[in-house]
């Protein structure tokens, strides 16, 4: 067997900086490469020129390093996710891209970087990008509606009387049909502003509907058993799928999945006081998805309501009992994740 080497890459928008270590941890060299397909190939060939590539540690495999990760994996190299360097240590020792690349290689060499990167291909990646657009549209629609409400509150009495108390659909239809005069008086300005915001909200609603029509069959195809569970819909299932990734087999067990979703309680005991506290780590959208599943089940599932009453009778607050329920629910979606493995 030839010499085995370990690579490390500090990723950026335009340039990736790579470092390579020998099998004893000695630095063999560093180099920079463009963030293009040719640059990715050149980086892989450069690593291979030192020997057999045993492992490559890459920072940001889900962002700047996504393209490089796909290319290295296609070339048969094993890639692991490297965490960002410790900021406190970096402030003391200084920072450079070369230093970060060497640190990434040393993290892979020492076994500190063990996380398998998410696969950025397949149905789950399609769900991720569609959900990204949907989330943005929902946020902007809510912002437009809030601005309309604020305008109605401060509008002249004539306009306020006409619009006050209308439901959101009626408000949007009414405001979208305004025909403000070309004057610059206050009423005309309010009518024009309301019309603009209403049409924006309606356009965003159409975008959301179009994205939902694409997401629903995609999520159903990817995790058909998951969406059949009580309280799990397209949006919640999509959030959990995106958190886990296409290759969810990289998540060792349901406990790891609960931690990934921020639903695993952390021990906060001290002395005679034995307690756990809320984990604020993990994917917050996945955590929100678990919360929505629990809240839905509290409305429709008798066993979930019995669990809540039992926990509250044991002295827990309702919020604490709901956090327990999120941890209790987490194994269910984990069991129905698509367990595709890394090659």
C-alpha cells in the first residue's frame, strides 16, 4: 500500500485553500484553487499526487464547499465535515486561510471531524431549495399584510371606515381593486400604498400555492409513511427531511436525530438539584416542526393529551411537558427517513 495522506480545505466563494498531511501528521504542502469544476479537479489531482487520499476534511460542505464535496466524492475520496475553528483560539494565534486549511486537515487526521456531509442531490435537496423559496415568500407576504394593517389603522376616517373589520381575503380584494386618482393628497396616497401591498401579497400567495403544488407530491414520494402519521403534513415532513439530509444513515440513531432537532434535553444538575434544561442547539426549523406535530396531536390525539396531563400532575409546567413530548415524538419521523448511505 502506498503512502496515505490526509487533506484539509478552507472553502471560500472564489478560492479554496488546501493543505495535505502525511500519515504521521507532517505538513506536505498547501495550495490555492479556483472554485470552478476545473479547479475542483485540480485540487483532487494535487491531493492525489502526494499519495493515496485516505480522508479530506472540508469546511462548509453545505455552503461554499458543496461543489467541491460533490466532486471529491465522485472521484472516490472520503469527505468529512470540519467545524469552523475555535474563535477564541484563533484570536490568540491569528488567522489565515492557509492556517485554517492546515487546521481542517489536522482535525480530520486527529479524528475530531467525523460528520459525514449531506448529499446535495436527489429529492431532499429539491425539497430544501423549494422550501427556501416558500419560506421567503411566506415571510414577505406576512410583512406586506402587517404593513396593510398598520396603514388601515392610521388611514383617514373615510378609508379606515371602509376597510376596518374586513377579513384578510376581503381586505386584499378590496385594496387590490382600488383606483387611486393621480393626485398627491393623503387619501390617494393611502389607496395607492394599500393597492400596491395588496397586489404584492396576492402575488406572493400565488407563488406559495405553486410551490406547495410541487412540494406535496415530492415529500409524499420521499417519505410516504412519515406523512401518514398524525400531525405530520407536507411542511413539517419537509423540514425534518431537510434537517436529516438525503443520506440520513449518517445519523446513528434516534437519540442523535433528537439532538439534531434540538429536542434532546441537556443535563443541568448541580449538587442536590437534579434537572435537565432545554437544548438550544440543533436545527430550529426541525425543532419547530416537532412542536407543530405535538400541538396538532394535543388537539386530535387522546393519548397525547393523557401524556400531557400525567406530566403536569408530576409537577411539570405545560411548556416543560411539551418539550418532553417533542423528545417523545422524535423517534417516529426518524424511523421513516429515507436511509440512503454514502458511497
